[in-house]
C-alpha cells in the first residue's frame, strides 16, 4: 500500500542549496509533499560528506531554467529558497513577483542574516560566521562566569532555521486553509540561533516559590543526587551517562546506597561508590541492565555510527534505511515527529540532477495556474481558537507549548501541586511557559481527574511528556482521550521513540546526547562530554510544535484526530546532519572533539590577543593579497598554520579591520545571546527582550520567532509563578459551571 503523509497533494518548489533550504524541503517531502528540487546549471553547489544523499531524499530534480522556474512557481503551493536577500528578486523569482501570479503561494526564505538586518544582510550565510556572531561557540563556566570558545561542527543555525521554517510553513498552510491566501515567511539562520538554548541562564528555582511555600527537606535531599549526574567509565573503557535528579539518579541511588543516605542527603563518597560500581560491567552489560530495569537513569555513550546501526533505533524508525542511487544502502535519521495515524513517506531515495526534467515539463503543460483568492479581511493568527492542555515539565515539552502560544493558541499549563518535590521540573520556567495560563491540578484526586476530563472534552490538543506507564496509571490513555473527545490531538514528548523497546525509558538532554553519539562527537576520542547548550531539548520542542501544527492542518482537511510524538533521540539524529549518514566504506572524518577549530584550514576560529574570531576565505590568494600577509605560505594548510602563529599579536578588532577585503570574511566569536546584551538588531526584532517576571524581577529572555508577513506570531506575556493562575482560573471555571 502506498504511504501517504499529511502533506500529500501539495507541490513544493525547492531552490535550496547547502543545508537549511534543502533540509526544510526534505522534511516536507517526508510528510508527503511532492518536492521538485531546482539545481543551478552545473548541479548542486555543495555535497560535503555526501549530505545530498539525505537532504535530497524524496525529491524530484530539474536543472534551473528561469522561464520554466517561473511557470513552476505559478503552480506551486510552497517555494523554498536560502539565498542572500535580493538574489531571488534579481532572478525575477522574489516573493512579490511570484505572488503576483500566484497569490496563494507560501514563500519561505532562509537567508543567513535577515533582510531587515542592515549591518549583516549582505554577509554570506556560512555556518561558521553565523555561529560565531550568535555566540554558539561560547562555553560558560557557571561558577566563574568565564566565557571560553570551542568549535562545534554541528550546523545548529541551519538545522534550527529549517525546523522553524517547517512549522512556520505549517502555520501558513493552516491560515491558507481558512482564507485561501499565501504569505511570505523568513527564517533567518542568525535569528534561529536565539532558539538554540533560550534557557541557558537558569534562575535558581527557589525564586519561583509561591508566597508562604518552602522546599521540603525531602526535596533538598533528592536534589543532592545531582552529584551522581556524570559520565562513568565501564569495565571495557566505554562510558555511561547518568541523568539529573530526582528520578534518574534515584533509580541508581536506591540500588547502591543505604536508605538513610537518600533520606538525609548523600555524603561525599557517594560518587566514588557509583564509579566503582560502573567499573564492574562492560558498556553492553549496562545496556542490557537498562533494558531489564525500567527506569534506570542512564544511557550508554554510543558513537553516531553505533546509533545508526542500533536495532532499537531501526525498529522505531528513528533511523531508516534508504537505497541511494550512488551510495547504495544507507542509514539515515527518520522524520522529526511521528504521525501515528497518517504515517510518513520517509525512505524514498534522492533523484540525480535533472533526472526528472521530462516528467516535470510534461506535467507543467497540464497543471492549471493557481486561482486568485477572493478578498477577505486580514486573517487571525494561525492557532487562534485552538485550546492546548500542556502537562509537560522541564524544557522540551514546555518549549513546544510556548511556541503554540506564540502562534495564537490558548495554552493551559497544568502542573502537579507537588511540583516542588521535583523542582528540577522548573528549569526554564521563566522562558518556556511564557504566554500560558499556569495552574496546579492534582490528577490523582477524584476532583482533579473529573475536572481534567471536562477540560479534555473542550480541548484540541493534549500535550504531555509522561513516561509511557503514566498514561495507564493516570487513566489518560489514547483510547480514553478519544472516548472523551474523538477529534483530539495527542502530542507526546519523550526521550525515545515509540517502538523498539526503549519507549518506557526516562531521561533528559544528557541521555539523548549520549545515546545518539553527540557526546562522543563533542569529545572526540576522550571521555564523552555533554554540549554546553541544551540543543536536544530545544530542538525536540521545535519538532513537537511541527508535529502538532501538521496534525491541526491534517484535521482541518479530514476531520480526524492524530497522535504525534517528538523525542530527544530523533532530534539527536537530525541535529547531527549533514554528518548523520552511514553506508559501506563511510569514513567518519568530519571535525570533532576539542582539537577541531573549523570546517577547513581557511574556514575556522583564530585566537587574537583579547578574544577569538572566525574567518572564512574563498582562497589562499584572497588572504595573501593583504599586504601584511603577502609573505605567508601559499597552500591553505600552511597559510592557516602561519596565520595562527601571528593572530595573538593583535586584537580582534584590529584583525577584523585588516581582513575586511574582497573574498575574505571575519566575525568576532561572541558571547551567547548577543554581545552587548542589548544588541540593537536583536532587540528591535524581538529576539531578545527584557521582561518582568513575578518573584524574579527583570529578566532578559530570547525568542527566535519566525516571521510570517500576513499572520505574525504573538509576543506572549511573561510566565507567572508556577501555578500562579490557579485561583483565578478555578473561580472562572466554577462560575462557568454554575451558569
């Protein structure tokens, strides 16, 4: 039976090159869209690490012919491009020109820097330059607040911009379904960096105590288990990673320590006890133990190659096999979010350049132009009128709920009143619960359960990150939800995907990184390290938002509810593109570990006397044309080594001025979230805001909100205390019942 995704029937025109644009279009193809990839004469501009075997999957291909491209744009539903601002306008394929002939077109642009960024819009969108400018190479010692610089080859700017573009497109499709109008979307790579880790600076959770509340001794003792959160060597020299308290570390502590240690707080020797215990088994033996002991709070630290060959990952389709026309059998990451009712179309191989020209041209003769929509008032935000019940904790799930609120949804954030017994759940509250009504509700009490069932009857989305066993325990299985509301969308956030045997496991960011190879990639050949940013938590929140948006769009077309799931290990696969690809003869030679400084000898970080900067040069000749550098060696490798020896002699500012010549670009490696804190562009665009939060005071928060021309996202209000809206909400609820 032919697979059909939720986007089946939509035609996408993909002008993307490199990563961000092609990845956006690839994801749309995975969900069923008919994607036509347009290459320039001479073929794709880039295929580093055989990336196009993944980024091109599921697409048909044609080589650029401007007149044909214009005809295709006039008949497309979605157009994707990731050139610098103005390039498509010069080709006659900018948004205004395309919308003139196709007013229903959804036009998505992914430039390196926004067209509204006057100082940087003309810079090339090279990943290293963007990451340096956005501060993604900075690491923070939380004790001393010292900032250091460390290169990471993961193209986080491109990957986050792509997933933001995808849920922006889903929002535009929802709007078009209501009013038959298209719109322009911009998802700039630099802007997307503000979503990479919007909870990096975490306020101590004591700040969120409601007046009169105190942390119990049990809560404080449980939090002492944070000492156990670490990577531990096994008998065979491999490593396992434990997760933050209380549940993950508690499962280990109960097996190893006396009850009084856990009740009264762990002594200093607790960590050494765990270390000695872990040395008694091999990594595989601990993996087997985790499979037997549900709730074991750790993950074995795999390499990326091991994850792509992991049987549980394959069984859950977190990893899929695709037969590529050039590489043969390949292992690749699966779709961002599972759509359990409609499925997906991931697994179709890429086509070679211009392979589909004849078929596309033949179809073009039969496709009618898009009809012009009737005039209508300016439409409302995409999710206006949608009600979301958000029962998620910590970061990934609440991030998804916050994004839905920004798209206009009415989000009710429901916390357990015993939340303070697990106050790690408050991480990121001051950012990820913005725009929500926050209440306490005890789902284990008869009154709380009855109220929840009433709320479910009125809701559109039930969004949660329960462990799988909790659905049965609380009585909110998918079957029960559908009894109460046949059209509801069940949205789940977990560490691992349904299927494959790991769906019952609990875990946080560090376990997702360990399982999928990110920790080993970041550390190189030494002890695995977690990344300095909560990349998977935030990426999973973005992917969860995409799943919910697609489910709402699908329900508008069919009337049917949906079950969607995003998870950390799925995010771990897609976040490591373009490197996350395995095939016979694969050499894992991408930059990795602390010794890596860039993507190549002239595409890398250099240290100056007062900081670091990132340099990209088109060629060694472009650099040696600078008089001060004329005597340096000619080969790129030797030139980079010689330049590395000289850069500490000058300041960053001096080097940036010297390197401001044609064919060479250099940017300061900045502190994360902008330097200075109130950067003019980020402030003007709402990427960084100063907001007052009750009990905390003024905070600077970050928002990488997408830019939709017709239905922009909503600047949501700051979060209240956890449960701070309970009294007001219950009064309104009871008044409604009585009336």
